[in-house]
């Protein structure tokens, strides 16, 4: 009997620690990045400042170093390697909930799950959550056009399977994600 009680207490303690860890992660993931006084925000770029001749050009003011840049206005992602070299850029389809502009880090990944809209998805790369809805990049397993309207709040930023493979390889836990307008 003592062994089963010890196992029960251990299981409860583990569950409590996991819950506290998850809540701490959620709190940390939703805190906006602070910018030192007198300096410009690292991940703010004006749509007007972008090169109109090349929509795939990396937006100025989107940060520095290796990172994922996601433009809310352009529905486009850039995978940026060392030396600010664009490794890949592609268009995406946003969910119904947009993250606020700022700098985030990849906090969790799932190889294969079902999205909040019921669509099987793969290569999920999450970087924040809003009101309990996870926000991140993913690819639908069966590439079909998204439903025109949905009543379910979705935070999935959908990419093609090929682009999802590239995101999965690039954006590991701790990778920076700069969300800009």
C-alpha cells in the first residue's frame, strides 16, 4: 500500500510541476519584448519602407541575426540565417488571431497534430499564445484551400508542406521569431 501511495504522490507532484512550468511558459511567451529607452524597436518595419520592386526582400528594421520574420501585412515569412542572409521566403495564410508585433522565441514544436479547426497538420512551430490559443506556423497534411470562414479561433499560420519542412528544420526551440506589420 505504501508503494502505491508514493507513486500517487509522485504523479501528483509531477503533474503540479508540469502545470506550473506550462503556466510560467505561457506568461513568459506573452510578455512583450522591452526596448531600451532611446532606441528603436528591433522588430518594427513600415510597409511603406519595403522595396516595392521585390516583395520577397527582407524588410528593413526586422531585427538582426538568425531569425524567422513574419509580416502581418504581407502574409509572408523570411527565414534569415547568419549575416542577415535570407535562406527562404514564402507566403502564408494567417489564422483568425494575429500575434502582436514583437520578438518571440519558439517555445514548442509538434511533428503531427490536429489543428483547432479540425485539420490534420504537421511541423507545428509555436511561439506564443493568446487567450489560450496557440500561435505558430504549420502545414496542412492535405493541402486544400482554407475554409472561407470559421467560427473557431485559430492561431495557425499555414504554410505549404514544402515551406513547412523548411520552417521545421530552421526554427528549433529557442529560435527567434520577429513579428512585424
